[in-house]
């Protein structure tokens, strides 16, 4: 399978990365080179093989159902959460207007 | 007086504990080396000399009071800038995280500080750990301290993604450094710079607070000058962490105490599929030499087969970008990091502009590949197929380990290359990871040990791959190679 300019533009839009026409032109052959190379995986007979889900068998744990069991990752940390926000306003994350 | 910066982790720990020198003297000596090399090597993104001194003072004070020092007591280290460090800029070598000062400390770095280590600074790396030459950092290339012996001064790659770590350890800017390994990012740079590095079993070291690249593969580990130093530092880094859902809930073995280069009764597997056409003759010869060394250490050598080896790299370059595209969706210009808000832009425009300005070319390339292979209509053909192939690769190793205890292979297909030599061709760069990626896909412990010098005067590494949870077996085989290789070469100081 190979991609064309329109497909790469669609992927970039899905990935929320703005790309110029010029960048698109450069990316098409690069991505096609990589995709052509990974295509060889199609040769492998995977009949009856399960896709890997955990590289080392491990049980998913549940934490104790306690509020703020870990004070660092629990609640009431508003200022710490906002400390690195590019536009923190009135205790919230500021974003451009989304409702007209 | 001894040059303290020539000492490794064990020597510093023991010297400080025994009162031969103080931790502050050690920190000052390394701080001086860091400052003197920064312009030439660019190994650090941020240096933190005061943090190193403060930690050293704390260690000296503990010793004065007669208290026991930690496993890393008095040892200053470099911290790859992928680990969140409270109050100290953490960037993953990206523009999008420039200026980000975490409000928390990663589990691994906290464990190292608790063990008595101090921080010399945050080490440069490939952007978001994506690269094999340290040429994708927003903060500039790291230059290897090594040069070819041809009299030319070509700037060489320190390897990647942990290129700041490898350059700094090999140039004696720090006795040890943290690395992370997703497809070879500890082992390949270690091999390129003549140092030792181990990626433990997936889940040994907590991923909490490490900037995520490909979560099913990312694993932290130590990079240092020898096997013992790696064993000590890995003990300090490893351990169960409830904040990481894939953390192994197992006790941390005493790897240093368990070190033994006597391999009697052990079987070493040589994978036939790793003998590839066009393999560098010096690498092939070194591999043969490694076999002889391990036999000399008492091991029996057997040929094994890992039939799906050739599919590991293409599977990796589907799985890792897929996970990266998902992990890096968090950089949205809202919660932390860069925001690019063009005039009149709406929220969607802001996301796209921010990510365009904040990510480098290789990161964008991988996000796009990942987005494509996960998109509707292509998911099964690419992603599910790759995960099935990953199962087969893991099964190959399981079968091989019925016949052997550890596997010996080269770490890299070539020695270090010049900067710019491969950066225009993503595929040729990806091929650097051909020997390191299979163990990553299977989550197995694997280390690189410096084993020789090629005719250009550059270091070459051998790789030992072990069974899951058997870091001890890997370290012991590494030690046996180390003792016989007698690798003492270091880069001639030009910086």
C-alpha cells in the first residue's frame, strides 16, 4: 500500500499537525519508503497466532478504593496541575473560544 | 592525588564510605569536567552543579554522623532528560516541552537520589528518544568524544537515543548515567562509545515520570563504565511501583553480590539468523572472539535459531510509532509546554499549529506513520499483523531459551558513523537497531559490553540477551567478556 499527497494530508489532519504543501511533498516519498519496507511483514504466516498484548505476563492491578491514597497524584493539587499551563486563567486551563 | 573523574561507581562509593575522599570533592571534580566539555560535546541540556554539591554534602554529613550510606552514596550521575525531575527543566530534547518544570519526580530518579546519588545535569538525547545518532534533539547534536584515527576530525555520532548519556560517561563527565531503551537506545550508544549499558526485563524499572515514547517497549537502565557499576546502579533504579501498571511486583535481586564470571554449566546460544549478509568483517570477528571468551569462562556454546529475526525491525517500526502517535497526543498546547496560537485560530488550529512548531521532523514522521497504521481500514493489515509477528518473535526466544541460558550477539551492525551520514535516510538509520530490537520486542534483559576497537580506532560492543528476570545471567556473561576483553581504551581528550 502506498500513500499520496491527499492521504498524507488526511493523516496529518488526524494527527493534528499542520503541514505545508512543501512538507507534504517531501513526506510522501519518505512515508512510502517506510511503508514499502514494513510491507514484508505480510509474508509471515500468522495463522492461529494471537497478537501480543503483554510482553511479560502481568496481572492488571486495582488500587485500593480510597480517595487521595497517594497525595501526590490525588486531588486538591490545582496549582501544581496548572503550574506549567501556557495560559492558566482563574484556576482553569485557558483555550480559544470553542462555543460561538 | 588520584583523578577522581577516572573512578567508577563502585570505587567512588567505597572511597567515600572509607573516607579516602569526600563526596563533595567528587562532585566538584565532575562538575568541572561537565563545564569544560559542554561547548564541545553538548552532552547536557541543563547542568545542575548545585544539585550535585547539595547531594554530596548530604552524603558527607551522613558519613560524619556514622550513618550508613546508600547504594549510590556520594556518586554524582547524569540524568537523561527524559526523566521528570522536580523543578528542573525536563524537555525530552523537544521544543514542545522547552521550559517544562515538573511538579513531581520520576520514580527512578527519586530512587537514585534516595540511594545517595546526586545530579550533575539533564543529558541531551534524541527528541522524544526517537533516533539512533542524537541528531534529532532540538538542543543540538551531541558530539561523540571518540574520533577516528585517520587524523580527520569528523564529528561522530555518540549513538541514540541516550547519546548524551553515552558521550558523558565515556568522556568522564560522569561515572554513570541513566538511559532508556525502547529499541536499543541504551545498548547502541553504549557500544558506540565503549561503555557498558543494560536494559533490564520490561517492568523492572518504573516508567512513572519518564516521558513516554512506546509504552510497551520503554524501559530504563544504567549506563556506566563496567558491569559491576551497572549492577549497583540497576539495584538502585529497579523495584515495584504501584504508579506504573506494568511494574513487576518482584523483589530486586542483589545483582552486585551475585556477580560471577564463572560460566561453568551455562549454555550460550549463538543465533544463526544474526549472521547477516554484508555484516561488517570486524564485527563478525569480534563476535567469534566473544564466543571464544565465553568458552574460556567455562560455558558451552550452542547454535540456536530465532527464525523471525528479519521481521523484528519492520514490526518495531509499526508498533513503536503506533504507540508514539497515541502517547504524544497529550501535547496539545493546553496543559503544559509550548502553545502556538495564530491570530484568529480556533482550538483545532491551535493544536495543529502548536504540534507543527513543537515537534521535530523525525517525531512528526513517526506520529504520521503511527496514525496511518492505526487508522480505520489499515489497523489489521499493519498494527495487528505486527503484534502477531511480535508474538512469534517472543516465542522464538522462548524456544531458544530451552536450549541455552543466554544469547551472544553483536550490539550494532557497524561502529559509530559520522554525523550527517545517515540523517537524510530514515531507513538506513532504522537499520542500526537490527540486533537490539528483537530483545526489546520480547521484553528481555540485554546488555552491551565494550569488547574491542576497530581499525578506525572506534569501540565495538558485544550484546548479551537473557531470559526474562535473569539480569544476573546477563551481567555474569557480560562480566566474563569484560574480564577477557580487557577493554581500557578511552577517547583521547580533544575538547
